[in-house]
C-alpha cells in the first residue's frame, strides 16, 4: 500500500510526465514512467520531472499509463511487479517494467549560463512555422539576440528563418528538436516562460514541473 498520495494525484502526475517517455527504446525501462521520490519520464534526449515523494518506486509502462482511467479513486498498492488501484466498485491492475531506472538525477541542471523569456503562445507558433521547412529529424536552430530567429533547413539546403520576440541575457545560438520543445511547452500554463540554458541543455520549470531538453546537432 502507498500512503501519502491519492490515486487521482498519482495518475495526474504520471500522465503529466508521460509525453517525455520513449516509445520503442531498446532500454526497456525508458518505455515507461518512473514513480518514486519523483515521477520521471525520459527518452534520453528530453526529460520531464515532478516531485512525488513516494517511499516505494516502480516503472509503469506507457501502455498501462494510457489505459489508467482518469477518474479512479481508492487505494494504490505496489508489489514487486504489479501496481493495483482498488476501490469498492473497481480494480485496475497493471504489470510493472522490471529493471532499474536510469540515474535521472545526474541530468537535472544545477545552474544556467543564459536565460531567455518568451511569450509561450507566440514562441510555439514560431516553432511550428519553422517546422514546415525542418528536416525529418525536426531539429532547428535558435538564435537568441535582439532580432531572434528560428532557422530550419530543407533537404535542398535552403534556410528558412522565422522571427520571434524575446528577452535574452546574451547573444547565442543552439539547436533543439522542435517537436520536443512544443510538447514540453504545452504542459506550461503561464503566458510567459523563462527558458534556462546550460552549455548542452535547455530547461524550464513551472508549478513543480521540470522540463529538460538536450541540445542536438543539425
């Protein structure tokens, strides 16, 4: 039995991070959501983390996450290989992924070297516009400056530049997967988002949710 968390809170938290999990990774533990001190999902290139505070830990498969009802209540039980949610009229059971989850704590940034503030909706629109001309990988180049742009390159090696407004602490350029960034920004509720950067990551926090995206090459 898991104390200190209701089924609805646990399910909401699991589903909130699940978009960042892998789908068919050979590292089978990444094809699920880790629950324990945190709820964590990652595919090795992006990660979403929310404080959870469980004393036990487990890995719930994405298939199971998608099948868990949103309005279930009752009590949560964890065994070595099964998670159960039981109330007087309903019982949900799913097998857990066997194995040890990756050391996600090492990927949590501790400090930033640059920061950028953007309007969330306008920034998403600019990213989507750049995606039209992006390669199959979805990777685009962000140039943060007084006249910031998102640059994408088609198979014909033709650059397309989409402008957007932001406030930036420095003039710099980094490349990220556009779909990963849009997925993470959709979780954010605030109109304005502060993006923080290390030399190899972009990350941002809101309401206890941490999103981390690794830099890519284009």
